[in-house]
C-alpha cells in the first residue's frame, strides 16, 4: 500500500509548497522509490482553464487533456513522471461531481453535506490510481485558516485515521520572518500556524521553515518545543540561486531523512543526486550566454509563462549557456517599426508564445517580420505559429486582409475556429458559441513530420506526440500560397487535415508549432526544439 505525505502551508501564501513537494519527490525517487504528486486546489473553478493568467499563472496541460495548476509542471519537471487528470482536483470539480450525483438520485434521498459527502469525495480522489506506488504526495493549496480549504484539511484528518498509523505523515510549510529593526527571526507566526492546524486535527510531523536568513539552532529548538516535533524535523528552507538547486539544498538540511524516519523507515544510503549536481554545475558555470526576446501578452506576470521560462533554461542547460530572457510586451510597439527594432535588436533569438485574443497581435506579427527579415532565430508557439502564417500571407503572399477569425469576421481567414477534430476518443465537436471551459483541443496528439524537414532532423523521428491547448487552427486552404512564399508545412496531423508545424528552410532557424513543447521539457531531458533553438541563438550571438 502506498504511503501518503500531506503538505500544507501556513502564515502566508507563495511559500513554495509545490517546489518543496517536487523536490522531496525527486529525493525519494533518487532513493529508488516510486512516487506521484497530487494537488488539491480549494477554489470553486472546476479547473483553471477559464482563469486569466494574471489571476493564476499558466494553465498546465497533461497528456490526457486536463487543464491543471502550474505546480503540476514542477512535479513533472522534477520527477519525470507524467501528470494526469487524477492528479489535480478543485473544490469546483468536487462539488460539480457531488451535485451531479445528487440530481441523479445517487444518494437515495440522503441529506448531502460536507461531511461525509464532500470529504469522502476528496478522500476518493486522493486514493485513486495509486497502485504500484511507494509514496503519494498531496499538496493542499492555499493557507491554513482559509475557509475554502477546511473540507480538504478535514479530509486528510480522516484519511490519516483510515490509512492507519505509520502510513501517512503531515508536512507543514511555514514562514519565519526576519524583523530588520529587531535584527532577528521571529518564530511566533509558525507557532500560531501549527496551533491552528492542530486545532483542525492535523499535527505536523515535519516543519519546513522558509526564511531569508539562516535559522539558528536555538530557534529550531524553540519551534520544536512549541510545535511538538523533533528538532531534527524543523527544516530550514532558505532561498536558492536556482530552483534546480533546491533538491540538493533540502537534502543537505535532512528533509528526506526526516520524512523517512517519520514513517519509521531507516534512511540508509544517501540518494544518488549526480544528475542534480550536473544540472546545477551547468547553470552556475556556463560557457557563454544568449539573450532571447519573448514577445508576449502577459509579461507582467512571469508565472503566466512558467513552463516556457523553464524550457528556455533547459535549452541553456543542453548548450551549457546562460539564457537571459528579455520579456517584451507585444502592445508596446504595435505600428512602430523603430520601437520594434529597438526592442529586438539586442536579442540573439525571438520567441512568440501562446495567447488568446487580439490584444498584442500586431506587435507579435511585427516581431515575426523582424526575425524573418533580419534572419534572427524565430520560435513561434501556438499563437506564435499562427501569427507567423498571417505575417507571411500579408507580406509575402499579397493577401492584404489576412487575419484570424479570433479577432472578428474576415474575408481572408488564415486562422479559423476549429469545430471538430479527431482524437483517440473519436470525432470531437465544439459549438462556436459554446462553453469556454474544457472545450479546446487539449492534451497529447500525434503529428507526422516531413522526412526532409528541419524539425524531423531536430526530433530524430518522423512521428511525434505533443500537448495542445487551443481553439483556432491554420486554414489549410491557404497552404499552397504560404508554401510558395517560403513557409513550409513540415508537420501535419495523422489525417493530414490540421497543420502542426511550419518552418522556413531558407532561414537560419525559423519554426512555428501549434502545440506547446515547453510542457514536456525537463532539466535533465531538455526538449529537442528548445535545445536546437538555443543552439541557433548561440550561433547568432557569435555572428554579432
């Protein structure tokens, strides 16, 4: 039977529970254990798919088409274990499921209540699909004391009793603030947070204390005394230079040892962390650097492009260079070629990521034009591929009115709404005015690559599988005109109806993809497109 690790947070949000969970899972994995990480989100949205990136950061998409919390990206990047629909649940989905059951009469006339119906649903989620696992890590979103998270805390209290002694532990991530005027760290917020959690019936076994200054042993003793844990189980968590140094840092502080001891397991030999040491060495001792301009719509919040940011870093790891990312608001230079040049000339490569809506589109088209004309490496992802097609149609194929139906009615729909497509489930359909949530082309789909294409040589294969999240597709009616203008359709869906990749063979590096390759990149296995893109940026930097 799998053992469970329940992870909560206290005092304030954004303490890095997800990163801690991912790091701990990586440490357990390095010891030979089989792990899976799950995220419980207390908000009432069914999933984050309809939420603004400024509200919640990026939406992470799994192979099976789930729109999930961005923490699942950390989980995958640190463990290499592909997440799935069952690894993220929200209060909204829990309540949606329960209400649907009640309407069907599944509860046989019973009064439907938080206890037991909501808590039972949460417990069922936590225990689903856990066969052949050694540890299941369950992160509770939000902060202890939030009214939304109370059913989840109650559920893990019950589940700890259901599982039996020795089969579950609780880790509480908390803050030990530094008061500059007093010149000391303060443990009282941690004491209060643990007391509040214990009042809800959950006593932590391990405390992870985020702090900006080293945590003295005297403070660790004090926290242990008032919070009823061993001193060794009070783990300091200082800021790291890179998130990929965090597993090494937690191991040095003894986190994995204390977790195993809390289960009554003797830690034994130290885990093999060679690959993490190698990654950190490549990050801290680069052999060069490049600058990549990311022309985006949500650059005011970098979490909106979290996986993209990490995939570019992975490309740097593959080439042993530091990647300096220059975030550029696409709206700032719409209609002004001088501003476009000023913003993009310092860049060794240009990337236009995914987005929704018309705002910033003209700035992205201008970026495509700049990269094409100046022969600077260009990478267009999802919307970035679509705008590359629009730019080619307007500037090279003499289709002056080229546009996307996403922006409104147009006589030249280079990009249009897709209303039906084939998946493993068969023919899927959507209505133009239907619900927004969960109605996109989501998850992993295969693509077939042209044998003599640039992308086939990058992948080393003529068949790939990548994750999608979009409503609009490039219109194949314009394929001939675009290819005559030098933009080759080098990747198509297996049935040949949906464009997946375009490229310019006459350009140093110009690739647009309809999918999101950043979602499958790992620090120890950089995505081949990002590794190749950064290699092209390195070559470009040497030309300047």
